[in-house]
């Protein structure tokens, strides 16, 4: 298959590796969008100018590539929601290649595992909140982003077979051209019953600073783990202050204590001097929701249904 007549509209679900090489100029640095723990992401440009994001899973990824592939293709591909990144195609192909090993040439079977997503031009929420253009996001946009993320988690947690993301953090939330947030990276995700709690059978990997303590220390998984991570994300969006993704839990606790202490109504007014009164209430309530979500006692955290209800009750513009 060549990229000839292939457009975003008629893109087959299963793609050969040669096609993906062609549209990424052989995975060139020039088209590299970024690299994470699971692999590198490239811009893939189709002949009609359409763009996809091509993730080439790394061999040394913290979750085995076949597990990520199965998670994304079997569980996530069918999910349709405005606030969830769409997986548009995939590729898993084994080829024999001549490689050098200890000075000898040998034939080795190399499996390429690639996932193609809709392309989101503004990059990650992290880049937008804390990168160079950070200050330009006003409160209304921040509130819209919080609502969109909550709606995506509500969708995932209330499916008949609920999906837990288990890796939520600002780096895994991407923004489209209208600043609509879309949750990405389902590499750690699990599907199971809403009221269920399970013990993790894999070693716990990911960004410690966003992980619920019961998940990090005891490997205990439930929808409440996602709620904890969501709380930190809501606080970061509302306060413009960054939590640290990779350091220890103590850092996250200090962050939460700081928000609780510093973010009084006066602080809100000084940080958002130009917003209307009803928006000040929105900021206050969002910080309050964030703080409830990061309760150490997981049973004190609100469900996503309750969070969405609280947000929808807030006066809008
Ligand atoms: N669908 C996409 N559209 C546009 N850019 C993307 C897309 N997916 C990923 N990227 C870019 O590629 C970068 C790397 O993404 P990737 O998912 O591999 O890692 P990460 O989320 O930053 O980290 P980790 O996977 O370790 O949690 C992102 O920061 C983002 O800028």
C-alpha cells in the first residue's frame, strides 16, 4: 500500500508499517512530536494534507507492547467521546531483518507496534498550562477544560463495563485547535465493575506524583484512583500552580497543603483580577472539588457523577 489515495476519511484501520514509514518520512526527527515512556510520537502527513499522530511503541516500554496494543485496540478504539482522543488505526508487523550482534550479522525478527491517533495541534495540557503560552489561557477556557476532562471520565466510569484510565496527568490530556481537552494514553487502563476494587497484578509504574496513595503503596485499583489524579489536575488548572509528576508523594501532599492554605477568596481575586463574580465562585468550587478528590481516605472522595453534578450546578456565563 502506498499513501496514494489514502485520506483521513478512508484510512484503513489496519496499516502496513511501510505506509507509516512513508507518511512519517521514515520516522524522521523533523516530524517528531515528542517522546514519552511508551515510545515516540510522529506527525504522519497524508497525501491530501490530512495529519495523524503516529506512536511507535518502544521495546523497553514500562508496560509490554502487546499489552498496550491490546488495551488500546480492543478496549479504546470503540470509544466515541468528544473528550477522548480517537485511535484511528494501528499496525503490528513482524519482519526479519539483518542485524549486528557481537560483531556477527544475524537474522532477527523485529516486531513493530504502532498506534495512529487523531492529531491534536495544540499538544498537551501540560505544555499549554506551564509552557511559554501558559498565561494566555483565561478562566473561561480553564473552566471549559475542567468540564471536558470531567465529562470524559464520567463517560469512562459509567460505561456498562467501566474503563479506569490509571495514568491521568496533564501530559496525557491533549488539546485540539479550539482548546477542547481530549484524554489520551490508555496504556495503563483497565476495564472492570464500577464498585469493584482490585489488587494490581503488575508492578505499579507511572507518574508517582499523580497516583492515589492506595494504588501506589498497596496496588489497590478502583475508580477512586482516577478521581485522585483528576483532583490534582483540577487544582493545577485552577491555581496555575504545577504539581510535580515524577517526585515522591510527599511533594504531592505539600502541593495539596499549599493549595488548601493559600487559595482563599482574596487570593482568587488577586490571581484572577478581571473575572466576574460568578466566575470567582467557579474557581472557588473547582479548587474545593480538587481538594475533595485528593482525600487520603479514598472513600471520602466524590464519585465522578457527584463531581459532574457539582460543576453543572455552577452559574454559567
Ligand atoms: N494525538 C496527538 N496529537 C498531537 N501530539 C501528540 C499526540 N499524542 C502525543 N503527542 C505529543 O507527543 C508527546 C509524547 O507523547 P507520549 O504519549 O508518547 O508521551 P507523554 O504522554 O508525554 O509521556 P508518557 O507516555 O511517558 O506518560 C506529547 O507530549 C505530545 O506533545
